[in-house]
């Protein structure tokens, strides 16, 4: 088992921060949260185009919604509404729609449905959405059926180690969506088999876990959108983000230049264990220029 995949529960999570006392006092016996609902819009402009005068393309990225006892559907609805206020051209969801098992699927689908009604909307899955990792590390779903049905009901297209060509405004984009690496569903070879570096198209990758960048290094892409880290979820002065479930601690949040391309890691909407400190939840608006 990788260090970053240890079985976690709320007490272990707080203990491993070394702030069990702070965490317990902060979250209280009833799961009160700090800043976990102080939603913000995170904005970045990303220079990708080499065509003079090309119109900007607005991508809304939502990730790690984590519908659960600590993240309500009302809060997720606020995130959807905030994202749609920016009038995106394209919407990308990068996994972890739930935390464990869930039972409010009908209402959840109603809340997500306005996304696809507003713009073409594509999704990939995360480690919490069911399958091997959930079986081994959580009391979660054995497979991803429930989340797949949720996306289907919401008219959201799942990219499951597959590519969709999306032509919007002046842009010709390959959207490449990968399966989750912790769930052992990650297949770059299958995903990229028909993606050419010389097609004249820009390739945007949706991959839940930013650690997957290294396995994708030899494939042609311009921008990768990730979640998974929740921005660290807890950021402490001098310490940084002690709980970041990634090997490469440089890639926990924000926009980064890497290997002559771009990687964006959103802090995400939801949380685990009802706690965020100095790490507000966000919906992300990425403007390609
Ligand atoms: Fe997550």
C-alpha cells in the first residue's frame, strides 16, 4: 500500500495533522466546519493558443463535490450556481462526486443537470466513486455504477479512458478523460491511442489525481485538469499542507507550468471529515487564450 493510500478515518486524519486538539475543538462533536462553506471562484488565464486574435474559451472546472454527511446538496447547488454565473463555454468535472455510499441520487441529478443544459459537460471519475480503492479502503461502492447513473441522468458525458473531439468557438479540442489511478482504472495507452501531436488540435486532459502527470509525460497534451488534493484541505503557517494525498507535493493546488505544458489542480468543492483550514473550497474558471 502506498503511503498516500493508507486507510483513513476522521480521527486518523486529525491525528496525522498533529492537531487533534485543534481539530476536535474546531469541528466539535457535531462536525461543525471551519471555512468549508466559504466558496470562492478561482480564476486563471492560460496561454495556449498560437493563433493571433483567437477568441478566449472559458472552461468551468468542478471537482471533489463529495456529497456526504459533511457536504450537503444545498452547498453543491451553490457551487453549481456560482460556476454557471461565469457563463462557461465548456464544463469539466474531475471526480469524487461522493465520499462513501449515498442515497439522494434523484435530487443530486437534478442539481447537476443545469450544467449540461448550459454548456457541453464532460466528466471523469475519482477514487471515491466506487471500485477497487473504495472496496479496500472505505465502506464504499464495489463499482462505479451509481455514479455513472448519476452522470447519465444529469446528461453529463463520462470520459472513461476515452477522448472526445470538442469544437467550440474557434477552438478544436481533444478532451481526454482518464480512469482513476488509485482505482487501477488508469489507462493512458487506451486513452491516447488515436491522439496525434500533429493534428492541429489542443489536447486537454481530465485526470483526477495530479500524480498521473508523470505517466502521461510521453503523450501529447497541453493542459491537465486535476482535483483529488482538496488543495491540501488544511493549510497551516510554517507547516504548509501536511495532509496531501499525492507523492509530488509541489502539485497540491493552483496552476503550474510543467514539462512545457500546464497543470491545474482545483481545491475542489467538498471536503472529507468536515474540516478545511486556510483552504477555501472553490469552483475554477480557466480562460484559454
Ligand atoms: Fe476528493
